[in-house]
């Protein structure tokens, strides 16, 4: 398999794919491939987190089988798998994945083990009083060590011997760097020497503290071993459960790796069909960057690819074989999955490289014959042969390989061949089970197009290729004369056939594009019609229902005993009727200084603009600041001469504004409009209710009234009118 992957240039793609596995696994999933594919597709319909990296259970199950003791790391590998399946189980999914997860019943004995491990696999020492105490003692000793070292560095006796004031680590020991003669003031062990001749000394107090810590660690290890022994004995009792989750996680890992790899690379997952037909639509080989998509119909037994040199024949062969290989193992690939069809083959074989080996005295042709002899041993295989004529005379090779291909077909093989042998292509072309395909050459640009045409034999364009890669025109022209006019005429006929096929293909493409466009329009119109019909039915049902409810209410009203009950019931019935919905008109009106406007029932002129949202208007000699959204353009008609009668009327308070429950900014806007209306209507005193609450609204109202140009004064209201929760405002 590794050789085939290398021959088909799939190494990087496969390596990238295997990185998505949680544990090492083979590419092939054992069991019913149809069922595996259903699970993969079902998993692809939901969003989920990737599983953590999990080690193989092979060694773990071996220890348990021999009634051995597992370490915490091995136990935690089992915990990780159980926790991941619990994560899926708790989501209570529907469908195939939900049914699968319902099979996982976690043993209570395992739950007792699991609680001792944190998310990152550390042992929960807080659950054991002894361990908790030992950890606290270790922490105390470490703090003592740290404090002891600091005190030594600050000691006046040792100051003359210290080279620096930092703690060094030498041979895993905390130590100080000191000069010679330190033993007069510092007791400890020398653990090393510096390049400058100084000494790394670990003080006795530190060594004693570390010795105490080592004793405590030994106690801890003994307790840990006791827990590991206890956990292992419980796991031995539930070995069938461990074997079950191990097997199920292997399957799940294969599924999730394919799903997440396809999502990450925008690829499609396709499975081999139960036949030998291959149809690729928009397939892109994973080794190519910015490649032209491959479109090929390989429904027959043999596909013979001819045409221009360096035109992509070998890559087309590799693409066909690679697609069959990836579909066999359900490895995600780039293609149109709805228009593609890939058959199933017991094996995929490639004869691509030059098998010449000087050491073993094998020529190119002899090596090819060895490889062909092995192909005859297989049945129901997909075989790819690149440059089938490699290494021998073309006429002899044409006859030999025709017979070989005939025999391979009789054995049920499916073969893809690239060749420059027009003779071999001509010999095979009369068979109904042979498909011809030619690489297309662009004469104007004088380069390959990396596109292919089915049903024709292509020209190799050897002379053109030689010129393109630097061979002089003189040599190319002489070669053409040696080649002969008749052969050139044959090539011209082949070329003319290719050109006609290209033109026909372009015309077919235009017709297909127009047909697709018409089909899309027809489908769109059909969907629109269905949507409108559905909406109409819903509205009709709602209307019918609303009138039924209204009629029912009306009947209830008719049965009422008194006129007031009848009116109430009729009003209730009227509310049940569908109401006319009028779209709110959105006004986009601009105002400027000098515009004649209407503010509620009063008319005035704009004398100043603060911004587009606020203006000051003059109404009957009085200026008022208002919001522009409350204004309308109007014409001020000059009043007819009238007799003025002046009546002195004492204006008293009686107009009120309630701001309870409003935010500060909302209250200020309402208050601004309220004061403007009060001024226009001639009120000289009003009352404003703001409440006490947190005091924020009262504070905002007070600041607004202080800043308002038309407010003369304001005070807290009397107790019977609201007290501190209201203001009496004089205008």
C-alpha cells in the first residue's frame, strides 16, 4: 500500500489525513462498509468536538488479563475514552448516532475510579485526607527551604563570601555560589565548581529539608500504588466493558477523522459503488495546486490516453487510480460527489516508474514484463500503465500489448493506459469496450491545455514540444522532412479531428449552459409559486380562523342579558377580527433656519438649529426649543384684522408630567417636549413627578431644569403633591 501511495503522489494527502486520528489506525475499516458509510454521513450532520489523543489499549488489556497493576497514566487513557463517549451520550442526539450512544452504559464501579482524576489526568489528592496532609507538609518544607536561602543571602556573615545573590541549580540541587573559605560561616555540601573557581554549595538545612521531602514522597508513592492496585482490581472485574469501549472507539475514531478532515479541507467523502464504472466530475488530485478539474467517463474496460507530451496524461492516469483508492478506503477527496461515480475493485495496481535496474541486470522492457506477469495473478483489479510502449520497438510493442490487454480484459481487469503509439491505439479503437481520450494542445498559444477530449486519438506534438523546450528550429524542420509528408498528413488529419471535436464540445457546452440556466429559472419559478401558494393558504386559514372566533364572540354577545354586556362582548369580538396593517412611513425631512413649521397645533418659524435633530422656533413672539421630529413644514397665513379683547385670567398650576420608570436620557427628552408644550399653551406653573428611588432620575431632572432657559425657578412639591419625589416649576 505504501508503494502505491507513493506512486500515486498521495503521501502528503494521506499523512495530513492520518493526523486527524486520535490513535494510530489503519486506513481500512473492518466490517460492513455500507454501515460504516452511513455512520460517517450521520456524524457529518452534527457539530462535535474532536476526541483527545488516546493510546492503544493493547498493553492495558494485556496487564488486566494477567491481573497486573496499571499505572495512573494507563488508567487515565480509559477514563478519557469513557468521558468522551459520555460527552456524546449527554447530548441526547437523535438518529443513528443517538441510537449508537444509547448502547454505552457506564458501570458504577468505573465511576468510582473516574472521580479521582482531573480533566488533565492528575490525581485528585483532595479526596484523600492523608495525601492532602502530606502535600501540605511538602509545601511547608519547600517554603522553609526558600526562606532559609533568602536569610542566608541576607546574612552579614556570609555576605563577604557570596559571588552573587541568586539561587543556582546544580545537579538538581538548590545551591549558592560562594568563594573559597566559605566553610567558616556556611555548612553544606559542594555540588560543583564554576569556571571562575567558585563553589556551588548546597547548605545542610536545604539538604535536610529535601531529605524530609523525599521521605514524604515515598509515603505518597505508597498511597498512590495502593490506589492503583485498588483501581486495577475494579477494572479487572469490568474487562468486557473496557473491551467494548476500546472496539467502539476504534470505529468512532475512523469516522470522526474522515468527517473532520473533510470539513477542514473542504473535501467530499465518497464510497465505492458495487460495480466497475468510474465517472469523475470536477476531480482534483490532492498533489496539485490550482489544477484544472478532471472530467472523465471511464465506463468501459480500457481507457487509452494519447496526445501531446507534457499534457497531463500521467496525472490523469494517477487521478483515476487515486480516486478509486480513496473511495475504497473512504478517504475524503475533492470532486463533485453528486455527479461522480466510482466503482469497487479488489486491488489497485500501478505500473508507472521505469523498472530498469543495472545491479540486477534488468532492462526497462524486462522489468515491465515482470510487472505485467504479476498483474495476471489478480482479479477484479484496476490497473494503470504509464507509457506502455516504454523500452522496446513500437510496432512489436503494439502487437504484444494488444494481446496482453485483450487477455487482461478477459480476466475482468479494468485498465488505464497512456501511450504515444498510434498503432496500438488504432488496433484497440475498433473494440466497443475501449474508450479513447486525447490531451488537447492549444495551437495559438503553442502549449498544452491540460484538458482532455474523449473519443479521439491525439497527436503527440513532439516537434512542437522540442521547440518549446529550446531545440533550434533548424533541427526541428530537418526532423519534419525526415519524418515524411505522408506521416505529417496523417497527423494533420488527427489534428483536424481534434479541432472539430473541440468545436463540437464548445457548442455542446453552450447548449448545456443555456439548458442549465433554463432549468434553474424553471425551478426558481416553481419554488416561488409553491412559496406564494403556501403563504396564501396560511393567510386564508388564519383569516378563516379569526372570523370564526369573531362570530363566536358575536354569538356570545347576542346571548348577553344587558346592553353593557352586549357592547363588551361586541368590542371583544371586534378585536378578534384581522386589523389592517399600515406600514409606518419613514420621514426623511430636512429643516433649516427660516423654515415655516408647525409644532402640534401652533405655527412658527425656525430661528436657529443646534443640529439636525433639534431646533429653536419662534411662536407668537415666544422662542421654544423642540425636536425636529415633532415639526412639519407649513405656510403661515396672515390673520385677518380682528378686534382684540384683553382679558386678564389668573393662570394656575394644573398641568403635570410623570417620569416614573424612565431612564435619565429618556426622561429629559420627554420633559423637554412637555415644557415646550406648556409654554406654547401659556402655562406658567407645572408639576413634574420623578420619584425618589436611587436619586439618579431626580438628579437628572434637577440639572435639566437648571439649564433650561425658560425655567424661572423650581422647588420640591408640598407633601400632599409628592414631596421630594416631585418638583413645582415656574415658567
